[in-house]
């Protein structure tokens, strides 16, 4: 029995983003929609064909496949499909087939485009470019930053009947200038050092006086959603130096003038300056401990992920160079030229709030075994130990300059790369994947220049090696489940979480490396590799832009997750529970994973293009 317009209207009211539209708009839409019944096995549209409009599933299930007939989505009721091709050329960039008997609703192409153009919620839902994200902002401002970004999350509290002596001891031991008086979780007053001096000492009150007699009752408070300018205005107007932050009646944080000063002082440039002047690794550790707060600020300020990771990596680079300089001060001048290089995320300038160390040493061919096993072994140990002190933990796979295998003269490194390319066994593929991300950090960069150029040329010419690198790069797959769900981790500590590193950014990192090899591109940063591959023709402009948009969304979602963890007082990690995302965010993230899977399929079939 065919659907009535009223049935279509009621259905659209339950489907996002149509559910945010007004009744008149929905009524007009439902009048234009064409219901279409299809049987199991029917082809709904084929790759490259003209799309009549966007499809919405009213009942049944649909399978969407890419140009290589690889399934990229299993869709169910309320899911849409066909929008990517519709918003591009109007032709399908996938194929769709009914896997069960199904009822589809088709919104004509013209009506769909008009809806996207006229209604921001619809445009934002279908626009995967993140053009509306605040990542286009140029800088972070305290005045416009939300309070929960910089407030102290665990204010020191006591009961109103606490004596001023015990309160003073609490303030001294915790090195704070205020205490919050609470009954349960409810804030009832605040006591500051100014109260202690002006109301207790100046009046010569007994140290056994209850703080209830000298505290400020019912202090001025703000909500976590307040912004920095709210705090500044309250402090200036009321001449106070502390503002408790409450959610309802519950105390959740406090902001002091010190917090405001600290927030404004945390910048990558300031951290770099302090590290460059540090006397030892312990001094550097005190600086690198502020990196999580820098991450929070940068993310809150809308900085693009490639800027955030670049600034964080710059701090690691500075720490490395400072440790190398300190090592030379201790050990004396190096006997021969050498170069310290970073690989992995530091090499790609993609460090986040979670980073171990991956590094190596390239030495002049004039080096002796005695110098390599003596001076340079000591230098490597000094620097790697120092990096570990700074929070860049030792590499679990021992990919560090302290491993004699990765502290070798140029000629040996050349043999390494030549051997990996000639015989791409699994270990060679793994090592090549890491070592193709090398970037010079400290020392004589000339030791690496010709080696990098020659290796890229040799690798690009060896089709068997490139094929093996492609195969190795496809081992990490996006976490796509059935019926527009996610394939989360099945067991262990992170059960039901998404691994935003190995199943999120790593598949794109691996593809970027392959594009660089195929095109003999010298770029090391993943995003720079993708852009360079587009310019060089190794990636189609449309497919490349899709992949860039997908990478941006996945990488920024990962950083936003880490920033939220830091704000909650937790150590940042890469494991995101999908339940933390809104339906809108889950939809976009899944679409980004679909793009990645499609591009993996394309590169796996020797094309690397996507329509």
C-alpha cells in the first residue's frame, strides 16, 4: 500500500536534520517526495549514473559499495544515502543495492539542493568540510574562552565549623589562597587569605574561631558555561580575586586571578623559551607538564588539528635539541658530524597529548666503532633518558637511538633502506613505514639530504615494494560496523570504545605515506603529503578533498576528546566512547570513516583516486 503524504510528513519529523525544520517547510517537502518500493537484490543506482535525488530509507536495508565493489555501508531505517554524489556532480560516486525488500523516499535533487542552500541545520548536516568549525579562528582569547577550560576543578573545601587554625593549615599544605566552605556538595561560603589577615589577624581572633564567623557567605558564583570576560568583569566590579564555579547548587571548580594569569601565560612560544633555557631534564619536565593545558587552550580556541600538533611537536623538538646541547656540554664536542632525527608522530609533526619517543642517529662514515659504541652511545642515552623524564616515554618497540641498530653511519643506513626495498618482508615493511617518516632535529642535516632523495627515488621505482607498502598500510581499518554503527573494541580495558589512533588517524597516515612514495614527495607531515599528492596528480582533487575533510574531522575529534579528558583531570588517551558524541557528531564521524575506507579500497586496487 503506497505511503500517504501525511505518513511521509510524520516520518520526516523523526529523521534528523529534517526534524528541526518548521511544519510548513516539512509539509512542502513531503509533497515533493516520491516513495519507491524495491525488492531484495534490486540495484537502486549504479556508480556514475545520474542521481534523481537523495534517498531516505523508510523501511528495509540497503548496501552501499564503492567503485571496487567493496561494502562501505549497511544502511537501515532513517538513514540517507546518495548525498555525496548529489552535492558534487550529481552523479553517483557509489553503488546502492537493496539487501531486503525496502521502501525508499526520494527527495528530488533540485529540492534537496534548495533545502541545503536555505536551511543552515541541513547544510551543516550534509556539509562534511567542517567549514563552520571555529578552526578558522586565528587566535585564542581569554575573554571568549569558556570558564571550564581554565578553572581549577578540585577546589579545596572544608566544613563551616572548621577552625581558622585548621583552615590555615589546609591553605598552607595545598598552597592555595582560598577555601570553599561546603555542606555536602553545596557551596555555602568562601574564605581567602585576605579574610585571614583582615578578619582574623587584624581583629586578634582566637585560632579556634569557626570559619563560619569570618567567611564570606553566599559568595558570587558563575556557571561553567561562563566565559573569561564574565570572570574578569566580576572580579573588577566586586574587587574580588576568587570566583567559585557552580553547576546548580553543586561546587565544580574555582577561578582565581592566578588561574587567569597562568592561562594567558601558557603558549607554545613561552614553553619553547623556557625549555631552551633549562639547565637539565628536570627543569624541562616542569615545562612539558603544562602541555596538556596548552592542548586544552588550543582546542578551545578552535585551532586546526595540524596547528595544534605542530605547536606541541615544536616543544618536543626544542626539548630534544636542548638535551643534545646539554649532552655535548657534558661529553665534549662530537668526534665526527652526526644528525639526530625523529620518526613516528614527532617526525611527522603530529604529536598530541599522548606521545612516546621514536628517534635515531645518523653518523658520518668517518665514525669509528669505538666512537659509535662510546661517545654516541652515551649521547643517545643522555638524550633518550632526558626525553623520558620530560614525559616522552621510551618507545615500546625500542625504536630509539639507544638501540645500536639505530645509531649507525650513513653507509649502513643506506644499506638498511636498500635492503628493505629489495626484500619487503613484513619486518622490512614495518621498519620502512617508521623510517620513511624521518625528520632532522639536531646536527648536520646534510647527512640525510641525499639519503632521503635517493631512497624515495629507489622506492618509487620498485613496484613490488610499493605494493607491499600499500598492503601493509591497509592493515589498519576504520571502525565501521553494520547499519551505520561503529565497530568498537570488543574486550579489555577499552571495551566499547573507538581507537581514534590506530583505527582513526593511522589509516590516513599510512595512505599519506604511500602517496608520498608513489609521487617521490619529500613531505613528511600527513596533511602536507595529501595536499602535495593532490597537486602532483597522485590524488584526484575531489577524492583528495574528501580525504582531507575526513582526516580533519577524525583528527580534531581525537584532540577534542583528549582536551575533554584533561579538563576532567584525566590523562589524555586515544579511546573515545561513541556515547560521548551527539547523533550529529556520530553521523559525521561515521561518514568520515566511510570516505577513508573508500580511499583504502581505491589505493588497494592501484588507483588512489576517488571520483
